[in-house]
C-alpha cells in the first residue's frame, strides 16, 4: 500500500468512525466476558458455598447449575451480539471505505 | 498413485484388526474384548474419510489448497470444523468422567474451555483473517523482522503441537486398546498412519471434512446419549440430581464447587491458561484462513461457540446421569467393587469402575443404547482423536514448511511446489515422531501435557498475537523477547510444578502422616498467572526502550497494517476453483 493511500484512508471519516466504534465495542464485550468468567471463578474460589445453595426449599438442584448454564449461554450470546453489529454497521462502513479506495 | 496409497492404508489398517480379533474369538479376554460392532462402524468412517481424502487429493494442487483448502469454506462449515478440531476425546471422555467423579467441578472445568471463544471473536478471528495467509505467524510477523519472529512463532507452535500431540497419541493408544481390544502400539500406529494419509494427500480439504464429519457424529451421538439418559428420569433434571446425590459416595457435595479448585490462585491460573490458550492454539488459528473473508470468519466463531457450548452441556448431563445409571449396572465394575449380592458398593462407585472414569461416557452408551450404540460411540471416540491429531499435524507441518522453510531458510524465494513438498515431508516426519513418542510415553504420566500446551499457547502465542494486532509501538525486539519469555517461563514453571517435578521426575517429600508424596518446587499447578504477565511485560519493556532502526520501520508500518486489519483492503482472497 502506498504511503499516500495509507494517509488518505487513515484520515477518512468513515474509517475513523469504524475503528473507533469497533474498538469500543470489541473491548467492551471482551471486558464483559472477562467479568462474567472471572466473577464466576472468584465465587468458586472464595465463596463456593454460594453456589451450593439449593435453588428453592426442598430442591436438590443448586444455584450453581443455572449459573453455570448462564455462563455458557452468555459466551454464545455475546458472540451473537458481536456478529449482529459487525454484519450490519461495521460491514457497511467497511464497504464504503473499500468503494472509495479500491 | 493416490488411489493405490489410499487402498494400501486401508489394507494396513485392516491387518491389526484382523489379528486382534483372533484371540478374542478363541476366548481370551482383552480388557473389554474386541468390539466387532465398533470396528465395523469405525471401518465405515475410515472408508468414507479415505474416499474424501482421495477426492481432496485431486483438488490439492496449490499451497493455498494444501494449507487452507483454497480459502473457500463457508462460515457454518468452518464453525463445525473448528468444533471438530477443538472437542477432543479428552474433553468428551475426560469431562464426563470428571462430572461423574466430582459433579459440579466438571462443569467449572468445561466452562474454562468455552470462554476463550468470545475472546477469539472480539479480538482475533477477523483480524487474523484479514492479515494472514496460511499460519498465524503471517500475522505476528506482518510488519516485523520475518526471520526472527517466524522462527520464534514456529518454535512455540511446534512445542504446543508436540505436547498436545503426545497427549492425544497416548490417550488414543489407551482408549483404542480398551475399546477395540487392539494392542497399544497398533492403536498408536493406526492413528498415526491415518492422520498422515489425510494430511499428506488431502491437506486442509481432507482435514476439514474429517473434522466436520466427526463434529456431526460426536454431537449427534452425545445428544442421543443425553436424551436417552434424561428419559430414565422422565426428563426431569431435578430427579436426576436427587438420585445422583443419593447414589454418589460424595453425597450432596457433588452439587457445588468441590476440592478440585479450592485453591484460588490455581483456579485463576488455570482459568487464564484455558481462556487465552484457546486463542493461541496454532491448529485453531489456522482454521480462520480457510474462510473467504472476515464476515465468514466471525460466523465461524459464532457457530463454533454454539456447538462447543452445547457439547459441554451434554457432557454435564451425561456425567451426572452416569452416576445413577452406571450404579445400576454392576457389569461395568471390577469384581472387588461389588457387594455379596452383586450390587455396586457405594464407596467403590468411582474407584471401582473398570477402565477408570475415562470410560464413563462409553459405559453409559452401552447402558442406554445397547451394544450397537456402544459400537457407535467407540467409533466416534476414535474419529474424534483422528480429527484432532490431523489438525495438529497440519498446523505443525505448516509451521515447518511455510514459516521455517519458505520464509526463514529460503527467505521467501521458494516456489510453491517445493513448499508443498516440504509440508508433506514435514507431515510424514511429524507423524513418525508422534508415533514414536506415543509409544515411548505409554507408561508415562502425560496428564500435564494438555495443560502445558494451553499454558504455552496463552503465554507465548497469544500475547505476541494481540500486541501485534493492537499495539502499534511493539517492535521486532519486543515481540521476540516477549514471545520467548512466555515460552520459557511457561515450560520452566511447569517443570517445577508438582505434575512434572513430583509426578514425572519423582521428587517426593514426607507429609504429616510420614508418607512420601510427590511435590513441586513451587505450589502452582498451571504457570499462566505468572508466565502471561511476564510475556506482556517483556513485550512492553523491550519495545518501549527499543531505539534501533528496525524499531522505527516496525512502528511506521502499523498504520498500513491496521487499515488492512480493519477493512480487509489488500487481504488474501479465496482461490478460484
């Protein structure tokens, strides 16, 4: 890539919009999955009894079971959330930049 | 020639099965005996995959065909192939066994293997698709000194592949010995020969299809097993948990976090290794070059995360249901685990299982689906191993041919035909080494090896990959030193840990009861909590204080790299077929 193309794309408002939006979104979602997982691991490590409480009086199933399933589901849901926005907004911006420079 | 080779392999593979079948027919019991149904089903799988390999070999002409199946795999197919590459026999049999023995701890453990996937989605998948071509070293060396960074990345890839491969080969040998009644060495040789055939003749195309078929078989087999097991409890999970607590020697302790992760530092360290290790496994990263663009790369992760998460929920159900259902089947237990009336002694439920807790899922298959389903699940377990080792071998061979040979030794001046030939030779050599080490490590304790592979991937590959994508100030020197620091510290700390220092090297200490027990020099089981920060610190420190000429070019090239990374302008396209 020629230096003037690099400079032109870097200065392009759509490109600026894309990298700013993606950066904020991707790192927020990363922070979300890290908080969910390490939140879970911290409870396991420091307050394991919280997860061993039955979901309701007289039940054998503990709170830990739905919590575990929720952590698994959240991983899938968060990837879905990313795909939904990336397929829409990010791909549209990318296409506009590509059209201007390719 | 290819057709002949494929039939030759089939013939070679049939021989050990034939030999092994003879003694069982004359009445000698070889562990669980030779399982004819399993062998028949497995032969169907082998014949089908060799047919695919033959077809794939005709389409494998260019380097792009060999490394990335031409780059034309759709996101959904690639998602299945990733799941097939990642869901190893160790996670299927190991985690269901862990749930059987420890209950809830098994779920905690499996979650660790899943949460790396969102990280790959947000930070890695599209980026490496846009920046790379065949291997993840294409990305980490994009704007840096090719020779140094590729050498470093190839070494860490090969170390990860080697440990992962040895663990898989030893596990495969033992499992197949148990399931099919084959001798250990025959099992290892069969796995090795098949994986070499897939990769050498069919390259990434054959490997991808083996992984897709295996994923479909494993997911449908596990689904059937979980549904059939739940049916025994009238589809009430609560009923299943209630009976499991009654039957298990650990009682209601199986319903919450147990002793497996009672040490906070070790729990967090393991979590780090699993999460970021997934995002640094060379055979997984390589799969993102098989899709045509960034959009398909992100779709692959979405599908893969769904399949893998669903699979871990199934293994959890399988493990819990097995507590109750296996206890009703004394035939799965050693004679000494049974009471006078032939029922299973409660305190022998875990330790008395014939073949160990790795056999939980296999035994449950027989309990819920009879001999036919047992045969199916055994064949699926074998197929599972093949799909994983084929992916690993291809990644290892690519590190040798694409990184070390084409870009370091030939300095980018090799031609494609030679590069493919080098990959095929590398596959052959890796396959032979894997067979040799698989046999050599038969009676060694290899439990630490998968953990170590994840720890190295998390400490050497992941930090360099993330920094090369997101941190414009990283330099060749910083990446080199950071990568090696992660590699050396991960390996070094593992050697000092109990798993190697005590269990493998045999160092012991006398405990309070006066008994000699294996010990480590450090109390850490997994090095990630120290080795990942060491890698990131070295990357930062040696980049920031790098005043060399090279550092200036490295930093200046970031803007162009970032444009390609974000927009895909200039990225490698799919080959036209």
